[in-house]
């Protein structure tokens, strides 16, 4: 049984499963155009996901071979994973924001060795204990999953309409979750005439019940001190100003009242930052901060890979606090410690 939701006026969504992941599904949107259906995201590269996608497209009266183009909100494998297979089947173009295309290109070019040594250096600098770092030095240098994503052949240009005959879909750059995340604003009247302006495909930027992971933008070649959490909060305000009548996210379900959800998220992050300042009454490394932050389970039950993600999130929060002048690095510490100002 294929799970297809009709959102009206030539927009449908398919629930494509993500293997072994608590998120469960990616919502892949099928947008009708005068040149044939265009997908917004594609799903995880996995045989069951592919079968579900193909069956869903069949239920929509098309097939992978009939796809005209693929618009990718961001480079993560639950969104971009199957883009290559769709392109192979159909000759469809794949469009992505340049900043995420760079990530894809880097991922394709970075061998596992380089990646492991980058992670080792990064975790050492964050104050990770030796027992956490040691496995990276001895890890089997096998190819990591998701290390060979499809290279997009079109760039999504912020603020511009995508070339979709018969539709008005504008790219809104919403960096934060990734450096090149985009939301896509369908500038057409809502089919049920809900109040507001059109509909917004929000990717992972704006979800009804969960907050997306905001970590550092991982780039072994770039020493720029970025502020992903600051970017994310700005991007939230950007989509609130659009005031779409309905949000079509890449996980969970469609919802209205964008403004309320954005306010909730801004308040959540402000509360979290304030909570971290309390912890930073004592100087802490990013690792020590991550250990003390609130997660969805106690630190000692957080698995290895998720700890890396947690530390990245702690670092993104530290960047924001430093940028706001609310915390600072303690001079002469190594690994560097941060303290409340
Ligand atoms: Zn994502
Ligand atoms: Zn996602």
C-alpha cells in the first residue's frame, strides 16, 4: 500500500522510509509542471526506499523515468540519497544551492583517511577524551556510507524562480541546518484558500514537532569561523516574513501558522542558549559542555556517532554565544575552554 497524500493543485507527497532511523520517513513531494513531474527531495538511497518511491510515483500516474527534474532542499542523504537513481532512470536535472553542492563535491573527493584525520583533529580540539578518539585512529578505512552522493547539475539561485514551466516556485536561502539549505516558496494561491501567501516546501528547516540539528558546517578546507546557529535563527525569521499559508516539510506532516511555529523555535533556542550560559559559569571545553547539556537521553546512553553530532551542536551554540558577546574563550587553554562573560 503506497502512502500518497494529495495536497491539492498538483502537489502530492510520498512517505519514503529511512532505514533504521527514528525520523521514520522523508516526505518526497511530487510537483506537477507543464514539462512533467518535478520532485522536491528524493529519499534515502536504499532498495526499500527506492521501491516505495517508484510505487508512489506509479500511484501518481508517473514513474521514475517520467521525472523532469529534482529540486534538493539540502545535501543530507535522507533528502538527496536517491537523486542519482532518479536521474539515471529519467535524465532529470538535479538542482541544489551552490554551498551544498560544494559539500557534495568535497564529500566525493575526500577519502576516508582524510575524513578520519579531520575528525580526530576536530574532536581533540573540542576536548574529547582519548577513549573517544582512539577508535578513529584504528578504524577500518572502509568507504563510509553516503560518501558518493550524486553531483547536481543545476544551481539553485537564492531569490530566483526555478525554471518550472507553469509554476511559480521561488528559492529562499535558509542556511543553518546546512550551509546551502533552501526552502521553496510556491507563490500560488493556496488550493483551500487558507490565509497567507502560497505554500512553502521547508525541507528540514521548519518542522512541526522537532528542531533540526544545528552543528558546525564541516569543512576540512575552510578555517572560516562560521555561525550556523546565527544563520539558522536569521533563516527562521526570513521564512516567517514570507508568511506562507501552509508549510510542507520534509518530515512529519504539513501545517499552517508558520509564525507561531517560528516564534516557538526562536524561544526554544533562546532558552537553550540561556541555559548554556548557566553551565558556563565554570569554564568548559565543547566536549564538557555537550556532556552537561540536555539531550533526549542521558549522556552515557548516547551512542558514539551521536556524541559527535552532540559536540558539533555544542560548538555551534558556543559560536553563537561568543558572537553575541555572552561567552568567550579562556586564553591559554588547550583544548580551549569557554566561559560566561
Ligand atoms: Zn537534514
Ligand atoms: Zn531530513
